[in-house]
């Protein structure tokens, strides 16, 4: 475990780019469906129980939330996508915010894409992968809530997703993860270390979370 991530602290939340931290250094954004466990993953990775806001109500993360790791690196918790009860106008605002962030944020160096292992590769997830291909951002996928499946079933899902995404044109890696059981944390830290070191090449096939 890299202890640097336990030093993470909240900087600010913003509904628009102009109020975000200065666009310098490197930042990794966490994206995913509203109920996939993004905030829980960030809390587990930083060994902090309430750094990122968690809620039983999906869609609570409605702004760009920035967390400082050190003077030159940050995490960003993006608005969760795909939750039906969020009003259409709010969804449109989120889409505009996300699009502006992806296009204009120069310090964005990679995406951690969070998927519930029981419901992987939704249409929204696929759109996110396509968008990352378009802007050439590497992706590290967390198959969260892996404790909800038997290990054999979880490993089978991991291998199937690796096979499905084998032809993606950007660096992409996949792993099992459980915020509840605290499994897979070291593997995520290794991926983050690569991204924050400026390394653009992620392994295509990682049998992680074992």
C-alpha cells in the first residue's frame, strides 16, 4: 500500500470548471454509474471513512469533487451517471459539465472506471470507454462489490470483460475490488502510481484481485 493516498484531503466541489482547482499537475478522475460505489472506492483507497460522500440514494454526487493527494496530484469524483430518478434537466447539466471537463481539463491523465461486478459494461460504461478512446485517456476498471459473488463467478466476469475489451485502442486494465472487504486496494494503488508517474502504458491483461 502506498501511504501517500492516505494523506488525501478534500479541496472543493464545483458545478462548473471555472471554480475548480488550478489546472496543473496530474489528476485521476473516478467515473461510473451512480450506484456502482465510486465514493466508497475512494474512501477505501485513502483509508478514510468519510472523505468522499456516500449515500444510499444514488445520484448524490452532482458536482466535480476534488481531493488533493499532494501538491501535484489529485483525485476527482465525477457526477454519477445513469440514475433514472434524477431530473432530465439535471442530467443535461451533468453531461455538459462532464464534456467540458474531459475536453478542457489539461491535468486529467487517466480514468478509474467503477462498475458493479453484477452489472458491468452498461451502455453508459461503454460510452465512457468510447469517450476515453476519443480523447486518448488510459482507463483502469474496478469491478466493485466483488464480495457479492463467489470467487469463481467473480473471476469469470473479470476474464469475460478483459476479453470483451481486448481490442480497445487505449491502455486499459481491469481488476476485482471490494470496498467492504478492503480487497484489491494495493492493485489500484499500483495503477494510480503508474498514472501519476506520467506512464501512459497500462497492462492490457491483469489478473488482479486474487
